[in-house]
């Protein structure tokens, strides 16, 4: 066990944990941050995605010790003073989710995609979102929501 300090959504937490514990477990079980979901647990679906240094990170396969001191943003950290991020608002406006289980990963991945490419083409959206899986096949609504958000953020 070791004391590890994490910065999650602008707040600092110190947890006493086994250093190899996946970040996802610490977020959900120790810090009550439930935006990231446990899907495959193998780094393959994207449900557990968080953002670190402007990149998507699959927290189910990320040892907590590897992100000590890093600024970690989860779905809960996207809004500002109660105002939803444009991607979140677009998700509501387009009524994207079906069961909702994958949608943390979809929104976080879309946010990073638009940060890097504010006005993506359909092909660029498909490519950027390709590894974030949705069993409910909400892909067309995801694409529509990203294009809607791009009009606000571009
Ligand atoms: S739960 Fe992490 S990638 Fe599937
Ligand atoms: S909305 Fe059900 S898995 Fe994506």
C-alpha cells in the first residue's frame, strides 16, 4: 500500500492504495466519481475514459500510481459553474443515449476530438470515435451531436 495523491476535476485527494490498482477503481470506489464506467475492463471499449493532458485515457487499465499528481478530468469535470460543456448539451439536444452505459466514453472522446479538430468532417468523426464502442448503435446520433457541438465550439 502507498499514499498516492490525485488531482481529479481540480480537487486534490490522497488515497492509501495498492499502486497497481486501476485508476477506474479508485475513482468509483474511493472517490465516488461515477462518470467513468466499467465496461470491458480490458482497455477495449472506452466506457472508463477520462482525460489527462488533453488525451483520452482508459482508466480501467491505468495503474493509479502512473497518474499521481496528474490533472485528471472526468465527465463530472466538464461542466463549468453548473453550465454543461457544449458536447454535453449537444448530447441532450440530440437525445444520443439509449441504455447510456457507453456514453461517458463517447462524450469524453468527442470532447478531445473537438479540442484537437474543432470542425471535423464525418469521416474524421468516424475515425476519431471508432474505438469507443456502443452496443446500442447510437453512432448516428453521436455523429449528429458532435457536429452540433462543433458549431458552438469551433
Ligand atoms: S472499461 Fe475500460 S476500455 Fe472498457
Ligand atoms: S447507449 Fe447503450 S451501449 Fe451505448
